[in-house]
C-alpha cells in the first residue's frame, strides 16, 4: 500500500478496452509486438510519485493499493482517464483558414491549433474541415497491466531520481546531503552553464525535492568558474 510522496517505478502496458489496441508501454518488447515501437523513445520503468498527479487519475488511485513487486490488471473509466467525449468540441472550420496557417489537413491527422491545443482532422470536404478537439482516447475505458518494479525509500535515491527526471539519466550533476538532511547542495557541471533552460530546471528540481522529499531542507546550486571554464 502506497501513500502520498512515495516514489515507485512501474512497468505497464496500456490498451483500449473495446478494441484491445495497445496505446502505450514502458517495455520495448511489448512496443515492438504491438507495432508502436519508437526508436527515439527510451523504454524503461516510469517514476510515479504518489499524489503528484502526473499520471492518469485512475492509475494513481489504483497504485495506492499495490505492493512492491505486485502486478495487476486494472480498468480505468473515461472519467478517470482521458475524459468523456464532448460533442461541443467537434468544430467546422474553413480549409483556407488552416492553409493560411501552413497546414494541409488530411483525415486522422493531428494538428496544432493557432490558439493553442491540438485537434484531430475527422474529414476534409468542399472547402470545409471537421476538427475534433477531444483527446483521441476520450470516452474510452483504458486497461492497464501494471507491475511495481521498484520502490525508493532512501532520500538520496529519491533526489537522484529527480535529478535524472530533470537533467537526464546520464546527468553529471552531483550533490551533497548534510547529515541532518536540512541542506542539499548541488555542483552544476560547466557543461550545463549555457543551457537555455538551466534556471528553469534548477527551479523545478529544487521545488520537487522540497515538495516530495525534504520539506524542511534548503536546496542550493553552486557554479564554479575559473580560467578553464572558458576554454
């Protein structure tokens, strides 16, 4: 049984209940079997922090009743998955309007809208295009086959998991945690100094550590510059 702020790694295969179509997985072999393999994706267990709400509501709720090493099949209704279908989100737009945005729509094509968000092209006919702004899996019951493969209990392991989330699995970022666990100090590698989003990554990493691991800690980042930095 898991509670808020527990760090768990899961493997899963998710599919649409009605059709059996596999839509996502963390397992490379399963992706290849279902013909959804993406060579640019790294297949590995997914980190879920209970209570963070980064995964489907129904999945997170179900995980609270798992134990480490346990595997189950769960069904998630639309209301706790991708939502119910909303007929008002099906819209008719002119073909010319989309072409002026550089979009040449085709049926089943997913397009990015100028006002934000995405839509699926349902049909193109007579200079008119029907767009569906619902999520492609709205109204669908989703079935997950889930296994909890690992649970992190040590604070240093949790911090390292967050470093990998925001700076990558092969991050060179190192840190020291004081014995009283009141201070976490990172040394930023010089390779990261010119990252455009470095400040954002530091901010969200510090926020996650304080929110989910050590709420009373102070998180700091040290950037050391010397003559070799600029070579």
